[in-house]
């Protein structure tokens, strides 16, 4: 298989310290890459259920930060096709330890979120999911008032739970970020676009809540569900700060980034460089870019990449567990 004409720019400690100093310090302090992340609040997550507008019960897990911690952000973490919250739990724990409150659902047809419309004897419902099922995961529409919307999909109901629990004082107030891997990245992008589409009403804005979007090895299409409609929206292609994380041979993720950077010609930062070019060709500094690409040295994708932990200190600088908290910190410091 021919490889990309680009090569990775080594991620020096100085560069990563500039962009992600707090997260890098945490990664370097760990005694071994196989050691479990130390939970910021509890050893166990809090499980809850929400019900979508089409009657699907979605199981989800909340990973809180300690009560005395001001969180960097609140993260909705979405797994890949065939996965579940358990597949991305290593990343959820790492984000929690880094100071992020995390909500990780089992998307419909996955894990404990079974669909009544599919055969009950089918242990793996993911093989039977259709395009409409993935569209419903990201759906948020129906009417002009969001709190009374007629169509509320999986992620929208998670958002509603966060809003309600924040109002009740059970979840801290913090900027909202959405992280998805594989097809979960497509769901994340579609829901971010739907969130941005809600119009302002007399009481104020009721959309544009997503402060940042992280796409881990996004795929252009799977099961007939395409990423392109989301990439075509103004919110996703131009407005929302975005981090793309790719495996070493992840062509789809690189194509997504290359497509997006044409729409943000002066705002992107790329950890690759053309052969023979020793200079940083990115038009923006990492701490100022609204679109960033980080390539992990491992040839992994989806949930495997989301949970990847490098064996050496330099490699850990590109681990999702290190890069994502740094991205959240930088975006939050800019006021979203």
C-alpha cells in the first residue's frame, strides 16, 4: 500500500509543552504506559439512562471530577461502530484524571442500548443498523424551541441530561466538547452541526454550545452514513475549533483534515511536513490554530486509537489522552 507523501514532524517536548504543557506533564509523570490512569474523583462511573424521542433507551456513564476541581470542560465521548463505552473507557478515565468531566453513552444498537425494533435474539445489533439509525444518533430538530423539540436523538438526550444536571448542581458548569472515534466521529460532527443550527429565541441562544470537536480517525462513510453533510455546514467547516487525530496510516482522517484546511486557509496546524522541508509549513501556530492534526505513531484506528498509549515519552506526546486535554485547555483559554 502506497504511503502518504508526507512524513511526521517529530513532536518535541518543547513544542508539546508550549501547546499542551499541563497534559504533557501528567503523561510524563506516569511510571509506565500500562499503568491505569488515576481517577480524579471516583474509581467507578455513575450509570444513568435517557430516552430518545423515538423511545430508545440509551445507557450512559458519567465520569465526574472531584467536587473541589474546576473542570477544564465537559466531554461527550462517542465510541466507534461495534464498540461501546467500555471500548473508550481508558480515554474517559484519562480525561477524567486530566480534569475533564466525561459522559460516555452506548449508542443505540451497541452495548446496553438495545433497539426494540431489532431481533432480540441478535446479540450484535450493530450488524443490522441502517443509515437512519446513525442519523437518529445525531438528530436534534423539530420545532423552534429546543427544550420542546420533536426529534431528540442519542447525543441530544445526553446533552439534555447535562443541561438538567448542571442546573440541579450535580454537574459542574464548563465548556462542552464532543469527542468521537470512527463512526462516532461522524455522529459527533453531525450533532455539532445540528446543535449550531438551533436559532436564537427571545430568551437568548439555544444552540452553538459545542466549544470544540475532536475527530479520532474519522471515516468518510460507513453503513451509508456519510461525514460529508456535516463537513459542508458552516459551523463544522469554519467555526468550531477542531482537532483531528489519525493513526500512522489513516488515509480517511488525513483526507478529512486536508479537506477542512482548505476552508480555514490561515488557521490550521499540521504535524506533517513535505519531504525535504525542514521548516514548519503550517500557517498558524499550534496555540492559535482553529484546526489541528496530530498523527499517532501507531497504525491504529477507531476505539483502538482512542485508547492508544505509547511506550515511550516522546510518543506519549501524540497520545489522545495527552493531546485532547491540551486541546480543551487551549480552546477554553480562548473563550471557546
